[in-house]
C-alpha cells in the first residue's frame, strides 16, 4: 500500500548515480510510513508538479481541511491545515463543582426509597403551609428543602473523580504489582545482556516475564468480564450505566469539530458554533412578536374560555399523581430542583 501518491515514478526521479543513496532512503521512508499505518494528508503539488510537504497522521479525521495556495513570496505554495481541535488549548477538567447539599450530589441508585417514603408521609404539609403565611412561593421553597433534607438523610453521596480513581487503583492493585515486577525483571535482563550475554540466568528471567505477562492478561480479561456482567445485571434498574459502558467501548467518537459559516469559512470556536446551531434551529419556529393573538385564540385546536386564570381551574390529587407518573425517572431536572427520580415517592409528595 502506497500512502503518498506523488504521481511520479521513483526511478525517474532518482535516475542519476549520485542520487541512488537518496532513493534508497526514500524507499525506506515509504516503507516506514506504510508499516506504521500513517496517512499523507497533503495530496496537491506544493512546488511546480511536486509534493514537497509531507504531513503524516495516524488519525486522518482530525484533519478537517487542507488548503494549498500560491504566494507571491516564493515559488513554494503555502499549506494550511485545519484541525478539529485546539493543540495549544489547556486541558480542562470535565468535573463541574457540585454543591454537596444539593440533589445533584445524591446517588439515587443506592438510595433507600422506602425510608424516604416513610419520612415524607410523616410530614404535616398543612403545618408547613401555615408557616409560610399562605405564600405559594415560600411554600414551594420549603417543600423543596424538606424533600432535599430527607433525600440526603437516606441516600449516599456521589463519588468524586478523585475518589473513583482511588477505588480503581485499589481494584487494579494486583495488576499494578505484576506490572511493577515485570519492569524490574526486564531491567535486570537488559543489564545482564549488556554485561554478560551468555548468562544462564537470562532464559529463566524471560520465563518469569512470560508468566507475568500471562497473569496480567488474565487479570485484565477478568476485569473486563466483570464490568460487562455488572452492565448486564444493572440494565433494568440503571440503564444509564449500561449505555455509558457501551459508549466507553465505542471506537469512533461522534463530535462536531468544525462548522462552515455563510461565507464558507471554517469555524472552530465553541461559542461561535453554538450560536450558529442556535440560529439554524430557530429558523423552524415562528416569531412570537409577529403572531396574531386573536387568530390564535380562535383556533379550532385550542380550548375555549382562555380568559379564565389558572386559579379558576380545579386539580385533584389524583390528577397530580397521574401527571407525576408520566415523568421519565431518568429525565434531567433543572439545577437545585427536585429530580424526576423521586417520582417513586409520588404517593407521599402529591
């Protein structure tokens, strides 16, 4: 497989005797490129009919666009590459700070919902309503804080990334110990081969290394099988764990590295890309400022009597329970708001 297509024959390029050595080096270079599965992304001539610029990569999808344009400063064309990521951007932590006394800090998959239901059923909500002076906003905030206090009491906190890393190191301690032994034995083998290549200890040490490699491989396979079993066992009660496990094994990441604006320029800035996508999505909606309110009020698909307020409507407890049961328990909730996961306590919170 020839990675770089120069559209010229190597034999014609190196036809003189004094270039034979250069020809040999070039063939070796092509062989190394082929062997390491590298791809040349510059396929257009950069000086006359020759491709003099070599840009190699093992992930071609990271290079979104390659431009070869002439310049008045030289007979060598200018090569511009557009990448799907910023090489000089500082590494940012994916962990957002979470308030330890909020709903986001709770691990609901290990919560005791029976105890939460029991404590919620013992709360006298009418007393709390009277304490708020019949103010609905005050009561809703007090209701949220009460549910939060009971939830924190009977549910464990989520682990931080640092805590998960510590647990991971403890689980993989045996593998780390075997790898450390292998490194020490390999260093000893290299030292013996440099000082005494005919030593009889070298074959024995290599046998130990082979055995350690087998044990490491066996431990890694067992760890992967355990993760797969956990994902299958928790697919009913925690589908997110299964999908996150499957996504972790995904080879190709689906991302939006760059977009092209109306002028045809590539845009890589996250804020600008978000604004472009927002403008695109807004095109399918009508402008509320230009809407005809009278025509909308008289539409046959809308109920009559819209002049009445919300306070004139009557809601029964059964209506609220029915509406809460329609919520998806895995649906995201606004920050510091009661999550849909607590719909399991609908009989006591409605």
